[in-house]
């Protein structure tokens, strides 16, 4: 044990040990108090959220058997024994899936265009005036904080049921999220080229176009791709409130207990999300590679 | 002032050919890509049923709705809304904590420096990925089928969907940890569990605590929306008021959510700095 390597006299060692224990005890007390506060908050939250462990234990079997049921066909066989029967509605689902991807694509692109138009106003180093900056910032914050599906709920009433409401909801939410990220990229940009261009007598617009944009465009594209990936997930649930895409079909299947349909649609969504994840990841790696080279 | 000699364009051209005469593929790549992107956009707008007349009438309607939202007014249901907000915050806190507790052991299995065998790591990672591929709202619907309507389903939905995210984030934090401290423990004769407890966790825990705090914040947002499908919280009230077109109440609820999110944001930023500061001292 450690006593074998002790080189200090016992008295000195005891004093050091004492000091060490005291220091550790103070830290421990702090940690324990923080832990107690956190635990208290958990208990209060548990009462607030009507947590009932008995319900969980009684029905947890249901959760497991739910997956058993969604993986069973009507004939009582496992779904993978008869893929044709499992994916019986694949034509309809693929069409809805394409619609979902299109919704997120169009929404992301519109959002990116708006964020692009607004972000130079909000970045500290390029904004033409503090008032404009303040107003645009608050607007973007609002668009970002209100969840996309809440916008969808309102837009469904204003624009009618259908994918248009979903696209606009995703576009508004993406404008907020991308506007912030874009302006952060601009704030990190090198300002020397801007000074160089301004010294030639160029306008604000030319400064942005020829000095800032070349530095930031790869970052923009990368964040837009990331947002697209997130939006595909978001678009898959837009149908829950009637805003188009595959969500409508899924919510009907879940509510009406069409078990094998639920798993088929979930598998379709998960595979799509995987493929898009991998593709955008590859594209982003390429973009960043390009930026590093330039 | 002395006059600079006039640059000779011809000489410059000869000196820097790759600036003046870029190959067509390099010059046309960006415009072509943008053109393709916007062509798909145009197709999408057409295919999804966008039309100027629908847009204009929808915007007019939206303008009306906005006018009717002013001023925000809860009517007589302020106590209901406050308790719903409390419910939402509870859902976020409990769901995130539960997810973190479940994800910690699993993330160890998904980290390269703990489980070197790819055959074992791969299924764990794919499992976490598939959980993440399913949106929180879908999990909420599934849990409602299991434990019934109410906030408890919301807690479980957030716990499951964050379990996937945390598993990935934690395992990345573990992989980024410094190997030297683990080797030090091993050199003094510690077992694998000792290595994890004394070599790895002290490095990883502050990072994890920061991520958990960030997720509590972002889950406050998620918890507001899972109410839309019936899993409790303020989203339930919001969806109801939108459906019955009580716009003043809707705007009040949205304001409440915005303020709550801002407050949680502020608290968690303070706490995060406190934890990171502690780490710098320790």
C-alpha cells in the first residue's frame, strides 16, 4: 500500500492529511448540498408531473409488448417473415415521404434565404446601426423560440390544411435558428478585407459582397445542411397537426392501433433520417475540407 | 505624393494565369449549384400547392389573427395556465434527468476507449441512432398508448428521445477524455472500474453536466409541444386555445412560454459557468 513510499515524518504527514481532509470536506459539503437541492427539485417536479411509479410498473409490460405488437402482422406472424405484407402501402408512403423531404427542403431553403438577408444586420461587426440590429435580433429570437409546430398550428388555420402551412412553419423557425448561427459566423470573420474594400470607397453592400461573403459562405452552407437534417425530423411530425407529410399517416396508424403499419412507417422514417444524416455529413465534411484548403 | 507605376494587365495576366483564367468547371460550379438548388425549390413550391392567391389570402388572414392577438389576455384561466407551465417545467426536468441516468452506462458501452471491439460498439451506436431518428412527438404518442394521457407520458417521451441524444453526446465526451489519467490509475494497480471511476469520470462529469443543463433548457421547448398530442403541460392549453380561436389567450400563452424559456436559459447559463469554473479550480 501507499505507506511504503511515505518519506515525510509522521507529524508533518498528519498535518498535511488534516488540511487535505478539510479542503475535501468543504468541497464535498458543497456537492452534497447541490445534490440535495437538485433532488428536492426532482421530487417537486415528480409531484407536478403526476409521476406515478405504480402506473409505470403496472404498464411497463405494455411498453415492451407494444413493440411486440407493432412487429406482428395481423396473421400473427413476425413482420419480417412477409415484407410485402408489412410494407403493403409502400407506394402511398413513399409519396408522402417524398412530400416530407420536399417540405423540409423548401422550408430550409426559404429560411436560409431570409436568414442570409437578415444576418448582416444582426452581426455586431457588420450591422449598419444599433437600432436595426436590436429589432432584427428580437425578431429572430421570437422565430427561434416559438416551436415550429406551434407556427404550424396557427398557419394551418391561416393558410388552410396541407403542406403549405408546414413549409411556412419550418421556414419561419429555420430563419430564426439559421439567422443566429449565420450572424455568429459573420462575427468571427476577419475584418481586414472589409477595411480594404471600404478604403476603395465601396458601399456597405459591396463590402458585404466582396469582403465578408467569400469568408463565410462555406460555413453558411454547412449550417444550412445541418438544419435540413433537423427539419426532416421536424417535417415528419408536421402531419400531426395537418400540415402535410407522412406524419398524418403515422398518427392515424398509432391512434387506430394499426400495429404493423406503425412499425413500417417508423422504419421508413428512420431509414430516411439515416440516409440524410450520412449524406449531409459527407457533404459537410467536403465543404469544410474546401474551406480549409482555400 | 509619388505616382505608383501603372500595372500592366498583360504582364499580370501572364504572371497569375490561375486567377485570370480559371477553368470553366471552377467558374461555373457555384452558379450551377445555386441554379439546381433553386430549380428544386421551384418544383417544390409547385408540387406542394403554393400559389400567389393562397399566399396573399393566407397572409391577410394571418394579419387578422395577429391583430386579434393584441392585447394578450388570459381571461379567467391564469391559475390553470400557471399550473400547466409548472407541469411543463417538471416534465423537462424529470425527463432530462431520467435520460441522463439511463444514458451514462450505455454511453460507456458506445465509447471507443472503453469498448475497443467495434463488433460490440456498432450495434449500441445504431440502437442509439434509431432512437434519435424518431421525433419526441412520436415517442409521446407511443407512451400515451402505454400509460395513458397526461404529463407522465410526456416525461417518458422526453426521457426516451433524449436517451438517444445523450448516449451519443456522452460517448463523444468520454472518447475526448485524456488517456494519461486513466493510465496513471492503471499503473498504480487499479482495476477497470477504478480506471473509469477515478480516471475518466472526473474529466467527463463537468462536460456531461453542462450538456444536461443545456438539454433541460432545450427540453423546456420540447415539453411545450408534446402537450399538443395530449401529453400534458402548457402545449395542451395552447393547442386547445388555437383550435377554438381564442387568439388573446393564445398570445398570452406564447408570451408565457417565451418568458419561461428565457428564465430557464438564464439560470442554466449561470449554472453552467459555475460548473465550468469549478472544473478550472479543481
